[in-house]
C-alpha cells in the first residue's frame, strides 16, 4: 500500500520540474509515488519576500486540491517554506512538509550545530525567522552566501560546486558539524560535497521527501497529525462557505 | 503642507470603516488627511492565518496604488501586521506602518514591560512571532485573552469593557507596566481603561496613526526611510515587468 | 531487506521487557525486527542522576556489541536519553536514537509548542538540560508532574490516566499544542489521551522506534549519518587499544 | 501652540553647545522651541562609567527644573542615556527622552538589524546593557569602533568620516541594514554617510529630538505618558521633603 | 595578617549600623576586621531608583577614601548593588563587592535555580537588570514579594518571618532550589528559614562578607583582581586632576 | 582547625600528580591539607566524551570514599567537570567543586566577559553545554583553540606559551576582559600570561582549589550546602542497599 506525494515547485516556470522529478524518483522509497507540479504564471523564483507572499494563495489552493485527490503528503518546494503553517491550518488529513523545516530536524539530529548555505544574503532575514520559529536558533552557526541566484546554480556547475565547498569549509571552521544546502534548486550537489568534506551535507529536496514519508508512516501507525489547537486551529467551514473562500475548503 | 494617510481595513466588509474613520479623525494631527478603505470581498475578519495569507496580495496591491496616488503613508489595519515587511520591500517612497509594530515601540518606551490583550488564544502564536521579529520578546509579560471574536467586541460593550479590565488587571499583577489592546477592532476602549487602571493603555489604531505621522515627518527632515539592504531590498523592475507582476510595480 | 533494531531498557530489572517488546511489535514497520534487552544488575529505575551516570558505561558496551551484531539501530530506552551523545561518538555505523530527542522533533513538527509530562519534579532539571541541548527551549511550554515514580505508573492505571489527563489539560491551557509523555514506562496511555484531548500525545517509546526506522532509511538512501566533526568526533583506535578500553572499540 | 524642548549636554564644558543648538534648529519642527544647556563643572566627556554616575544627580536636578519651567520635553544629550529611567521616575508631566533609546526605536523600524558605531571599545559594555534593557538585543549586529574619543571627532573631520564609512561598510557586510552613529558628538556626519552607503544612518541627536516631539504630540492627543507602575513608580513626596531631597521634588 | 573590610550602609541614617555590625562580627573570619559606615544625609532607604542614583557619588567617594585608608575590601550594603561597576572602574587595588552579585554566585553554586524574595514589586525591574548583567537570567525562577518596605522588616518580626516563609515555599513549588533574601535589611532571618524549609537560604549581608574575604584571599595568592580592560578600564588621572574630580582619584 | 581537600586527577595515569600536587601546595591556604589521587586504569586523558562517561562512576566512588575519610572538599580535576552534579546528588556533607564552574564564577566577577582557551575544538561542545548550564552563556565571548592535546602542553612549553598568548590576545580583541585557561593540565602558565596581557588569566586548578576553600568556610559559618531539592535530591538509601549500589552510599 503505497504513499502518494505531491511536490509543489511554487514557481511560474516548469524549468525545474523534470530535474526535480528525476531526483525525487532516485531517493524516494519503493512504495512512494511522486508527482511534481509548478504554476502556470507568477514569479519564476521566490528570492523576494513579496514574491513569496503573492504565491502563497496559489500554494494553498493546490494543497487543498491535492488533499481532495487523496495525496498522502505535499511538499512545498521552496526553502523559505512558504505557506507551511497556513496550509497545516486548513488541512484536513494531508501531511504538509517543507524543505527548511525538514532539513533542520535532520541536521540537528546528525550533529550539534549546522550552517545553511544560501544563494544571496537577501535570503537570510526570512530564513532566520524560520530557524527561530522552528526552534533551532541555538543550533545555527551561520548563513554562508555563495552570491548566486536561483537560476544561476546550474549555469556553471563547477563554479557552483567550488563556491559551495568554500562556503561549507568556512562553516566547518566556524563550528558547523553539518551543512545544509539552503535552496531547492541546489539539486545534485550534496553527494560530492559530503565526499569531499567528510560531514553530512543535507539536500533539502531529499530531506523534505524523506520527512514526508516519515510523517505519513508515523500518522498511519499512531494517528499523530498536526495539532488542531492554537497555531493550526482551522477556520470554521461556515465562514469559508459564506465568504466564498472555497480555495480554503 | 499636510500629510495624506490611507488606513487599510483589510477585510471583505465595510462595517468597521465609518467607526474607524471617525476615530482616526479624532486623533490625527491637524494637517493630516486620512482615508479609510476596505476590500470588496474576502474574509470578514483575519483570525485565521490562512485568511491572513490570502488577503496579503490585495493589501500589497492597494499599497502600491496608494503610493501612486501620492499618499505619504499607509496603515495596514490589522494587529497581525499582515504584509508589513513585503510592502516595505516593494515600496518606492511611501511609509508603511502597522498597528502591532507601532504599539510595541510606544509601549516599550512608556514602561519596561507590557502585556497584550487578545480576543482569542488562537491569535497568540502569530502575534508572538511578530513580537519576536520586532525584537520585543523580553519586554512582553503575557498575552491575556478575553475570549471574544473580532465581531463580538462591540456587541455588548459593557461586557467587553469588563473583560478588558479584568485581563489588564491580571497583566499588571504579573508585572506589566503598560497594556496594549491587541486588535484594531478594539476601538474606543483605551481611554476609560487607562482612567480606571492608572497606566497607559495603548490603542493600536491610534498608535499606528501617530507612528505613521512621526515617520513621515522624520522622513521629510532627514531622508530616513526603509533600508534597501537585505530585508527590504526590492525586486528588480525588469522581473516584475517580464513576469507580469504589475501589482508589485 | 529488513531493519534490525535493539531497544535497550537500561535497568537492572526485566519487568518492563515483555510489555515493551509487545508494544514495539505493535507499532514497528513490517520489515523491522526488534529486540529488547535489559541489564543483569544495577539500578531498577533511573530517576536519580547518579543512577544515570553509573549505567552509561554499560549502555555504551551494549551498543558497541549491537553494532558488531549488525543491528541497524539502537534505542536507549530512557527519557533522559542517557549516553546518547557518547554512543554516537564511538559508533562506527549504527544509528543511535533516544526517546526524548525523538519525541521533541516529532512534537515540534506537529505543533508550535509542547509540554512534557513527568513523573516527579526531580526529573525536570536534567530533562530541561536536554531540551536546551536539542535546541527546543523556545518550544517548551512547561513540565507537568503527576507525582508518580517509574514503577508506579502501572500500579493503578486509572489513577495514572486521570493524572495524565489533568496534567495534559493544564498544559493545553498554558499554551501547549502537543503533549509528550516523558517516560518510557508510560507505555500504553497515549491513544486514550489523544482521543480525550483532541491533540497529539507523543509516546516516547513509539517516537524513538519510528525515528530510528526513519534515520536508518535516510542513511540507506543518502549516506547521511552522524557527523564525525567536533561533538561526535571519535577517539583514536590506538588509544582505545593501548589503554585497554575495549568496550569503546 | 508650540513645543518647548530642553537639550541637556551633560558635560562641564560648553564647547558643543553652539554646534548642537544650530544642528537642532535645522531639524526641529517649525513649532518647536529648543534650548541647549551644559553644566558649570564636572567631567568634559562621559566615556568612563564613573563620570556618568557623578553627573546623573545634576541631570536629574536640571530636568526637575525644566519641568517647573514648563518645558514639554527634555533630551539627555549623551548616547549612554544617563539617568533616563531615574528621570522618568521622578517626572510629573515632562517627557524625558535620550539618544540611544530614540535611535534604537527608529533604526529597528527602518530595517531588521542595525549596528552601532562607537568611539572606543570601552563604550561597548554600558551601551550593550542599554540595548538589552530596551529590548533590542536580537536586532543588534555589532558595535564598530573608530578608536576616537568624544573630543577627537571634529579635529580632523575627513579622517573621522573615513573611519565612520569604513566601520559602516563592515557593519553592512556583517548584516546591518541600518547604522547608528553612537555618540551625540558625531553631529553632522549622517547625511554624507547615507548618501555614500545607500542605507539609513541614524544621527542620535536628531533621533532624540524627533522622538521627543513625537512623544509630546502623542501625549497631547491620547494622554499616554510614562507608566507609574513598577519601574517608574515615583517616590512619595513626604519622603523627599522629610529627607531634604528637594532636587527630586 | 588580617583582612580589613568596610561595610557601607549607603543610607542617610545609622539605624541599621549596630545591628549590621553585630551581624557581620558573628559571621566574619577570625582574621577579619570589619567596620560599618553610613551617610550623614540623603535618603534613608533606596527603594526608588532616583534615590539610588543620587547616593552613588557618595558611595564612590567613601570607597576611594577606604582604599586610601588601606581597607582590603569594601561592601556596598544594598541589594541593588549601587555603584558596583563604577567603583571597580576607579579602584586601584581595593576589592569591591556587593550583596546581589555575591548572593547570586553562591546561590547558583548551591543549586540549579534560585528565587529572590523582595520587599516590594517596585524593586524587581532594577534587580532583574542586575540578574541579567551578572549572567544569571536562566538560573532565576522568580521574584517573590512580601509587600513590606525596608524599614518594615523588623517592626513585626513574626509577621515578616511568616511572609518570608510563605514566599519561599511558593518559590520552591515553582522550581527554586535555593532562596535569596533580597535586601540587606533582612538581617537575621535566614537561619530559621533554612531550618524550616530544608534548603539553603542566602543572607545577602553574609554572602557579601564571605565573598569579599574570598576575593581578598584569592587576590593575595594569585594577583587576580578586576580586569582593567573595557568595563573597568579606569579614567586617566590627568583628566580627574584637570577637571577637579578628586573624589574619583 | 584545617581544611582537608582531595584533588582527583580522573585519569589512568599519574604523570600529572606530582606537578599538580606541588602547584596546589603553592596556592593553598596555610590551614589547608591537600592530597592528589589519580586512577589505576582507564583513559589517560578525557578529550573524548565517551572517555568522560566511563570514568564518572570511578569519580563518584572516590568521592564517596573521600567523604567517609572526612575530607572537607573534593575537586574533580578536569575542566569538563565530569560527574559534578551527580556527585553533589549523592554527597552527604562533602563540598564538591570542579574547575570550570569555579573558574567561571571567578572570571565573571573580575570582568564582564571572558573567553576560554581550549586545546582542541573537539572540546568546545561539551564545555559550551557546561557554560550554559552554569548560566554564563551571555558572559562568554569565545572559545579559542591552541590545537594541542592534553599531553602536548608541557612538551614544548615555549610553543604552548606562544599559542596561549596569541589566543588570549585575539580573545581580548573580540571583547574578553578575562581569559580562562580551559584545561587542568595548563598548570603554570597563568602568571606569565597575565603579566604580558595585563588582564586576569584564570588558572582552573587554582580556581577550583580556592573555590573549594571558600565553600568549606562558607559552610562552616552559615550551614550553606548544596540544596537537597530537585537537582541534588539524593536517592533513597534503601534503594542503594537493595540494588547493591554501595559505591553511591
């Protein structure tokens, strides 16, 4: 009895879809079926916080649709984890995960302290907010920037690799025991990095995939699912109907 | 030479508009011109985090429009401060303020420690995140809930008053020196409260109005405006044009 | 191809072994083989910190033995997580998990804030140290004590249940969204609790079992394992041989 | 109906008085009347903490005098904010502000994170205590020292400018979005700095002036003034009379 | 070769002098010679922060005088520790200690967590600032107020005792392992309290006496004395002479 | 009437015994009698956390033996403070101290901020945990590593000295006012260091010796001893007898 997971690439471009799909296929459990979806329009990367804000409604819509189509889990495929908490609020049974949260739990289990490699320093304040929200403030050593945008990572793969290794080595020098690649577009770099560095390097796409599988299995055997109290307390259905907010239903 | 301010009531109802307009008129500076706007549709309160998420794009659209109409400042009229950081990111010259941030700066100047009165406990996690983001974690004594929804506050004003006073008295007992009414619908209660309690009681609507006036005047004499570095670094205009994100332009 | 896990009940009594074994069998994945072991002598509970200290060497010995016997993972079956970091330091390939760490990761994913129910207040300072070490200080609402010792929980199950529910209800009132039963002897209570309370109640035995399965699967597909840098950097084998510390080899 | 503000330069020298007066005149609101006063004797700078301690009684005396002379507000003109809390304790109606507190509120509104430029590293521990007290510990990126004393800043203005810019650029590199000039003698540098750096540079003299005007206007429209509870609870007048502490009356 | 210590009771009254002197005589080491001094005028208690501020210059003057009279150590006899850091800045060889700092070091050695009993809640904010400054924020469980002023403690000793015990019992219930009597006028209560409560109860007068003896002995055998770097870097003598600040010389 | 102290060098080698004994003799009080003991077997240094774990039972055994032999105090001679809390739990009357705790209390009294010099970066995570546990997180500037093992420090004393001075100078540059030599094998370096650096350099062996003498004298005059509540609540003797845990009796 398999697990059905939807990976949302919340961008108005499908350039990453195939790469991501192949990547997920490689690391998923045997019983998992995985689909990847991107958006018809909208920003083609989410480096700016206003971009994030305007795609969240679409993310929520797609998640509710996936829930109705009986996906067991959905992955919000951006390291800013956009809409993660809002999606859990309106979810009825689906597991919702996101790369940053998943990566932080794994990283802080595999070592005492981690660093996060980012594309640009602009990304740091929002990610820092998430690190604090998830409770890992004291586990974070540093953010290290490679000064590349989301669409630059795969332009010159050797240059990217060189910068990632340099950033990671500095992070280790500063006290990091684990390094996280802080972008879902950084697909395909972690294996060589951990070979070179001799420490775990977390790939956020795989982290979120495996965390989704874990939470689905956990839910099946124990019934553990997102608390309905306070943070994830859902809005009343009557309101959603009355105010014509059917995307949230 | 006056100041032009737009107060956005980010709800799909205009039931609060007139009350809020009259209230703002009473407390504004002589030279300030104030307008109030609400939305044509959407949720009629923002107690749920998914409601917040889906109105932020409309908030951003209205703010950009106000900027083009030469408003000096805009107030995002909800104590969750929805879209505050995103709006500052895409602003070009307009001052953007919001009630929670404004109230916290004022409250922490008038006393060492404050408490925030909320309608329901559901509101706490998101507000707590804002308190932490704004840097006031150590100044917060407690959230006190009166267990009333946004649309309940003015149903039985005496009952509301009774609950607010009880909550405030407990807060003072716990160490609060200032109390903040944590909802923009709690219009018209602070004066009687501070008379009864003998401590400053911050009304978030007035707080945001006066903070907006302050920041506009500050900007005029010093040029101080939101930093364009990191958090508020704006997206490139070419992208906005290319991807047809004209609401952010 | 199955997973082989050893659950160590680090006590000088086998009274919990059968109950624990049956419990683990019920919640394990189909492919998992699970064994339970306790010690021949030593303290019969670990409520005191000196008890913990004197059993850690034996825990380490048993873990190294399990590693040689090709167990994929070992669970240190006490909510104080005794020897967790030391075991990871000397491990060569085995996954080492413990109930508190596992429960905290799961609880903080299912809700923003959790409380931990303990038997006696004496337990709190050491557990608090672990909560801080694991990075979850800001997610913890409170410890709630039911004033029962490890061997009391199953004496009068109804009384225990009553106290657990009372403690959990107070925790929710204080802001907890998830509750953790903070003792591996609290086997068999979570399901009824979560039915009554309507929130996730984490059982630490199951949490550690599923977290062990998760980390083993993660390791198999990605090679992610405990970092050898700093915290878990292992001692040189020559020293272990020269100083006759063969239990650590 | 104008606002009357007294700027206290708490030094036993009037060398800064004229420069400060002219500076304040340039940035004050049209309706504000501003006076500057310094002391007849005592230390001529406050770089040492014992200097600060011995001038506070004189600061309090001058503030009480200003209150009786119907000043609306008083500014304690040193970035250590000496006597700020004590003055508010004994104030009866006057607004008391100080440069560090004012600057921090403004800086943390204009950006997420700020750095403070100081003259010498000796200044840091006391300023850090204030940053923590005001609640902005998490917003501070760093203190940057230019290794110049209070009376050195205007000796070689180009050298000072060069050092300020270098310090500010390093601060931005470290994550600062706003920079604060951490001395009231650093008059006249911010405009060129923010032109060169492209970020807001806060001048503490102007910050305190505008914050004073803001709090006076706020008080006039809402009655908000310093809480009389706990921190600012005033001593009983009988005691002041009985013990001949008339400077505090 | 004995130790000469001066205990400063920084009040404009000698009503506590004899009681304090007798008390110190009882607990001092055999070789210690102890003197007690109070002030000719000024506030007769220091419950208000402005009172504290105006006596600090006199405290500094007396400390410099004691240093010249070859006292080995001086105790600033108020639990607010007024002038402690300033005195260390201008000290040349004398050991300066104060009750709060001394008590906190001892309390946090004897147990993990402590509570501080205060006379009135007004005292809390300033003491809290000291607790944070000294680094013991995480060790503090609570402040407990007995709602008595400094001069009330010895009016009805039985009532005081009753209130202290009640406060201490609540503190233990909240997690305190040690209790500190947070006022130097609370002389003579700790022994009975610790007999009744079965936990250490720290008397701040004795704590500061023994800490002074400890630091003097430490200094004699190792040369360890207050660092001259940053916080305690002393002002240049030329300035003190030139500006006629001879009290600081 | 003298004080009898046992210094435990918790290593399976006596190479440090004589050096340590001579060192302690030089700094002890006249009335103190000091003995040094090391172990018959086991690890010859404690740089790895598993080494620490396996020697703690022997440390506890030796401490209980010392208590029966009427030692007034025992010093656990390793800067990791191994077994400190467990020993206090089972102690009946003996004072138990350890170098890190002792050094931190002294260092944070002599200056606002300190740095700790370590041999290797591997040591940092465990020491950091202790710094946090003891409450000094905010006082710590940095750990500085000289990249030498415990048995290397005395191989080339000049090289060690050079590295210590370099590390200390960097620490001061970063804000440290006091420096702690973070290893009990760093005997004999502090005096020259503090002469060169002009700041207090804490030797942890002397620090623990003097702190032990201090706590013994304190106990004699006031009865203050480790709290029996929560953290140090001792196990019931019946259990120790019944389970044959006589080493803890």
